[in-house]
RNA sequence: GCGCCCGUAGCUCAGCCGGAUAGAGCAACGGAUUUCUAAUCCGUAGGUCGGAGGUUCGAAUCCUCCCGGGCGCGCCA
């Protein structure tokens, strides 16, 4: 489906061509409602090489614009902007078009890509904690959005189930394990054992050496160590699964670090053979001498002791995803501190001539009220499970307060949707690179740009239809008599303009902002325009507006991985 | 030392591939409720966009330098 913006952009291009001018400038939404609905700076851009002044150019362009079937006559304003104002009948017509379009007006992306998204990726023998929240929530939202736009998405949970830490885990398992504690809470006991071993190892070189030996045995396929490793992975997966269920996050494949274990020697061999890697100080290293940014930052792919590290695994991962999974693009939803590491990986991949589009989707940290990395009072990472449970408990208290007569099952369901939604929305409504301060009070607030506010708009809509006792009527024509109606109809048409933009720079926050504005417009409409009490044909028209608003809210929130309750 | 990210209202944040008088929310203040869920709406007030230069018709946005905060920089992941 064409949006107003895409139609106007085409009309502008042909007007420029007909006026004998090169294609230039942008067609954007108006910066201020006073200027209308859309604007272009084409004349200003063309006026840079001043043979004519921008205002005169703008007039010339306007003379060639044929937009009177859906716009008022374009106006030249300011230094040479051309402003467009939509005609109400065109808005009404377009809204009906959106209503009948399966994707709510959103066009499929071209070309369609197969995209592997690497996100979440918790480590075995460690519970998921706040540090995983951004990657998981952001990655899942981007996966949903890409899929909605028609891409083929493979969600890959690249779990950390191999590597150095297992030497310690196995040493601890063999020497420090409390069987009863293991039965009570397996993961907690594994974590305890790991931590204690880690402490001992830092003090005592003999313990460190013993851990290294355990690791060597594991990597050599020692039966006993493999069994222990398998058990640890299984226990950890239980914890991950629980958290993923709570978050409603589901993966298509789970190829963790261990999956690539036996491919690592091949990676090193290949890179040595091609001359991309070389031996330096007994390690195998890739240098980037011709790249100023990386010139003094070499990348080790095989350690002096013959062991491999995470760079090696990541290179094997690229190879697998491109060759076996046939990925056109790989998105790494990984925190900002790993920027350098991924730059190195991408650069090596480029030298190996992988064609896939590799993107690092970086993000900032979650901070506590003290502006430092969020920790528990005792200085530990906050387990994600606890955090989500607290979100639901807090939401539950508010539900009890506001709507005590609801049934128990219903309350549990609502509290889940509000609590988890609040946590996700906080993350997604902010620009990903910004560090944000975690605040229960703000995220669960009933006011302002929060998930509950958006959910409430949806609930109000559902309530209208419950009361009406009928679905939205089928009509061919909307009546937009009140400014609040026109406003919301325009917003509904914008959904299709917003969604594709998200992937330009991986910013779901622009969708969150849009949904907030939509909910805001709806609340204004709701106050100004009675629906059920109004006379026909306004009543049917308003019901349709409500219905479409509800569907856009639901769809938009679903793209963010947030659910909507029917009541709250 | 080198590199990356961030600095916008009292607070939390948008806006950043250059565009018109820099926007929201919270908190503050003033209004609206015989209701379709007030978990709401309407309004007022609040700014040297960290600082200084530069490019441009035009800079929060691009470039340089400085200040402040965070994070990384061969054998952890």
C-alpha cells in the first residue's frame, strides 16, 4: 500500500523532472502542525548553487506539482519550504484503505532478506541478569519487526556454553559441590561453586592450574567432564527457558559456543593459509596494519597455548551462518563494550570476502538509582527472573487497587502483561545507545510515556466494544467532523510510514514514540467524541476509528513484544 | 597514551545522514469527573542544546580543540 509520504515523494520527483530540475531534497512530515502535514526542502537544497533563489525555485516546483486529488494547494513558506496539507476526504479514504489492508498499510520490504539475529545469549552456569535484558528485548523486537516487514528471520540463541569458565565449574563440581543444595536449587549451587572456585583460583596458582587441566580434559572429550558439562547446561537451560517464557521470547535455533567447537582449528588453518593471519609470539594473530582505527589492535585467534578464544568462535559462527544458514545479513545485538571486538570480526570477514551484511546493534547499560551499573544491595547482578517477578508483583498491587472485583486468574494475567510490558517498554522507548536509569516508579506509572498508558488506551477501546455488544460496523466512508477525529485518522495512516523506518538505524524507540502519540491522540478523541451515545452516521464512523486504533496499538505493541490486556 | 559512546528544561528522555520559533513525559501550578475504565483530558510555567572556534543562506545535528562522565584497547568471554 502507498502511504501519503510515498505518493508525495513520487509526485515531487516527477515535478522536479518536469521542471527540468535534478532530484533533490527530502519529503518529510511537517515539523510543526502549523505548516501542514508534510513538507519538502527541495528548493532549499537546489538553491545551494544559486542561479535562482529558493523561493522562486519553490514556486516553479509547485507549478509542476499535481497533488490536488489529495492535498490543498501546496504553499511556499519560510526560506523556500513547500508545505502540503492533506484534504480531509483524502484522509478519510486512506484510513479506510489502511483498515482493509492486511498489514495495516505497511508495505513489505524489498529485497526480502534472510537475517540471522544474534541476541540474548546468556552464559551457562550463570543466571540471566539485568545485563541480558537489553539484548533480549531489543533483539526480539527487531526480529518481530523484520519479520513483519517480510524478511525471513532466524533467531539464534548463541549461548555461552563453552570456554574457560568450565574448567572452574568442573573443578568446583568435583571438589565443592553440595548435593542437597544442588537438588534444592541447581543453578544457584552451580553458581556458588563457580564463584568460590574463581576466588580460590585467583589466590592459588595450583587451583588455577587444576581448573585448566579440567578444561583440557573437557575439550579432549573426557567422559566424566562431558557428563558434568551436560548437566550444567541442562540446569542452566531450565532457568533460561523460564525467563524466555516470561518474556515471550522464542528462538529458531540455538547454536551456542560448543556447537562451533570442532570447527575452530579449520578457521585458524584457513586464515593462516590465506595469509590473513600470521604467527606472532607463538600465537596466531590477525593484524590490521592498513586500517588506521585497528592498526594497533590485533586480534588473537589462537592462543600461545594452542587454545582458541571467542574471536575464533565468532569467526566460525559467521562462516556457519553465511554458508549453512544462507544468511544475507547477521545482526549482533550486543552491548557497546564489544564494539572493537566486532569491528575486528567484521573486518576479518570482509577480508575473507563474505558477502553478508554484518551489523553490530550496540546498546548502553542499565543503571541503578545511583547511576552506576545496576546491582543488588550486596553488589551482585540482579537476576532477570527476580526482576520480572517483582515487576509483575508491583503491577498486581496496582490492579488490586484499581480493579479489585476482577477474578484471580484474570488479575494474574493482567499483572503479567502490565509488569513485563512495562520493563520491555522502558527499554524500547529509549534510544538504544543511551544508558538508562531503572526506576520501578517510572515504568509502572499510570501517567506519561509508559506501557500501562498505552495498554490503557487499548483497554478503553475494548471496553467500548464490550458495551456495544457488536463488532465494528462495515462502512465505506468515515466522517471526520471533529479535529480529534481527523487527528487520529492521520496518525493511523502514519503507522505504515513509521514501521519501515525502524530498521534504518535499528531504533524501535521511534515506534514506541509513535504509539505513545497514537494513544495520546486516542485519549483526546475519547474525551472529545462520545462514541456509543453519538448519532449515526457518526457512531459507526467512530466505532471504526476505535477499532482501527485498537488494532494498530495491538499490532505495534506486539512488534515490541508487548501484550495487551482486555481489561486492567 | 590511543579509540568508541554519552553530555539537550529541576528530573527522565526524544530530536542528530543540516532546515522554519529545540519537543515529550515526570515533578510544580491552575482547571475538567451525573463517564464509553479519571490508569484520563485541557491549560500555565520551565532552555547560553557541556564550552570555544570553524564550514554554511541556515548547526542541537557536520568538522577541530577543550571540559566532564562511561566503556574498551594481544592470549577472559
